């Protein structure tokens, strides 16, 4: 089977592979790199630890939010291996959440995800920009509850102000900090090829952290990530000390998974997950 070229933006439209469909159900798939399988395992293991460990204390009051849900299936472009996406993995856990909120701007993703999860009746779907959907979701979640939200964009679609909405409830966050898209946006602003509107929404105040006239994006990345973490912490969160970098086949770090919780126990859960994976392979800190 020919290697898919979605990584070159060929055969890809609105995040979905145009070359392949699922061999299992004929529906759409997200074309992903080999590292995606590992990332999904991180999400699943934490969600499982979260739902099982908190079920007695928060009985009937646990909620799950995926803000970039996708179609529910991924195909690994290097070998065409088909795997379940995070939504399917979490929905199949033994200890269920009271309700699941799945958001995606792409209507095909939402329609195919619904078909794949048609037997589940405790899921609410949003075909909307996540920054708009968040306000509606937070209104539906009771004050006296505990939630887990996955923020896993492939670029800079997530606006920082949306964290302020999520912070209105007790919601743990697993965040993908997309280094490559941030670097491209930073370089584009630096070279004056584009304005900074997108970067400003993603990371307000970034200009106060780095001097675009003195630093390349590679030099500035550590400072930017630290500032991003500090800004979220100021919303009432603790953050993890062990970072989880994900690298491509050229050993270049593409993104970090960051964890935020309003309770230190959530951080302990996440660090256990990271350390268990760290034993299997080397995870080198960036800073």
C-alpha cells in the first residue's frame, strides 16, 4: 500500500485523509504520523485513571470534553495501520463518564463519529468552533462536578481566552502545545510575512516574553512555553513538572503534552502516566 502524503498536505482536506477510508467501516479517517498512537495512549491511560480513581468521590458527576474530536479513527501514514482515536478509546472505558462532549468544526468528523458511537446515548456533539462551543459546554456542566478536557489542536486554533471559560469549572486539562505551528507563526511575524493576529489569540502577550528582533523562534521557544504555562497556572491551576515531547522521524520535537489540574492529585496521576511511558523510551526535557 502506498504511503499517504498527507504530511505534505497532499490528499488531505480539512484534517481528513482523501486517499484512504477505513477498511473497517468505510468512513473517514484522520491521517496521522506514527507518534499519534503513543499520544492517544497517554490520553486514554489518564482518562482511565481519572474515571476509575474519581468515580466514588464524584459519583455521577464526572464529565469528559474533547475539543478537537476528529472522526474517531486514524490511519498511520507510515504503514497504513488503522487505530481508534481518543474519543472511541475513552468512550469504551469500563468506568464511564456521566456525559461526553465531542467538538469538531468539520461536519464530516462529527457525522462519522456519531455513526461510530451510535450505541452511546450519553454523548453531546458540537459541530462548531471549539472556542464558541466551550461557552455552551461550561454552562451545561454543574458547579459541583469534575471534568477532563483534551485540548489537542493541530495548529493555533485554540484561543487562550477559552482557558478562562474552562477555568470556571473544576476541569483538568491535557494540552497539546504545538511547537511547529508556533514556530512557523513566529517566523512569519519575524520576517513580516504576516501579522500576529493568530499568534496573539493563541498566546496573548507573547511579545512581552521575546524580542522578535533579537531571537529566532528556536531560541525563544523555551521562554514561550514557560510563559504559556505560567499564564494557565494563574487561572488557578497546578501544572506537571515532567514534560512529554513528541518527535517525528527526524527526531525533531513537534509538540509537548502539558497537564493542568486544580488539584495536586491530578498532577500525580499524570506524572505516573508520563513516568510509565518514560521507562519504555527516553523522554528528554526541552527546558
